[in-house]
């Protein structure tokens, strides 16, 4: 479902890494960014954390 519908066929586990909990997901596995560069880009972002949930809280549409 969603933006990634039909990208991987029927393998939801590619992103949803906790069986039975579709609210738990990982974006960084496929949308890789250099952690050090991402850390540098977020120097002034309060409560910044390099993890998919934190990324999604600010970048819901996948953009900057």
C-alpha cells in the first residue's frame, strides 16, 4: 500500500521489520544516507536522531 505499492511485490517485510506491527518500519535500509553527512546536516535540529522513525517525523513526504 502507499507510496511503495507494487515496488517490491507482496513482501511487506522489506520495510515493516516487526512482524504484526505495521507501525514499525525502516526507511534507512533502502533510502541510505551517509550517517556522518546526515548528522552534519542536522547539527541545529533539536532532538535529532539517525533512525527511520525520527526521519519520518519531519520528512513525512520523503523530502527535505
